[in-house]
C-alpha cells in the first residue's frame, strides 16, 4: 500500500504531452470518448508509478 513520506516533497501539479492521432478523431475533429479516457488515464498512471516506484 502507498504510504506518504512526510519528509518528501510531492509535486502538486503534473504535466503531460500527448500526440493525438488522426484515427482517434471523428469527421468533426472531436476526440473519441473512449480515446479521451485513454489520454486522460495513461499519464495519470505513468506519473503515479514514477513518483511511487522510483524512490
């Protein structure tokens, strides 16, 4: 289980950049709902593991 270390400074905001592929959009240039969730959760998982595993 994840335990917060009181002596460690955790970032308050994270930033991520993604390349949105053409096939993930509809003809009106809107992002597909399922792909939107992928683009949302993938950086969240990556940053979570980066700050918890790389201790």
